[in-house]
């Protein structure tokens, strides 16, 4: 009964080591132990996410007729609504 937690810990550590190896290596080669042929041979370059590439910028433009007038309060209200929606999950 006392060996089971250690076995679980060893399995977790092996899985973490395997995940770190897959994540940190750019060339992944897994060989067949019986004949030595490569089962998996992939070149996997690291791709940076938006937060590491500089983020994301969105520019919204209103498509209004030329005769329409927009007040500064309308713009402030629209800005506040968009900021609330964009930052709702933050």
C-alpha cells in the first residue's frame, strides 16, 4: 500500500520529463527499438505566441454616411463598451 504513491510519483515525473523533452527539442526522433528505424522524425520549430511576438492591435472604423454627425459622448460611450467587452475575461 505504501509503494503505490511512489509509483504514481515516478510515473508523473516520467511524464513531465517526456513533455519537457518534446517541448524543448526542435528535432524529434523516436526510433523503433526492435529494428532501429525511425517511427517519428519531425522538425518542430518553436512558434511564438501573440504575447511574445508583440501582441495584437485592432483598429475599428465606423462605416457611417457622410451626412451623419457623431458627438464626443457617442465616441466615449462606444469606447467604454468596446473596452468592457475586450477586457471582460481579464
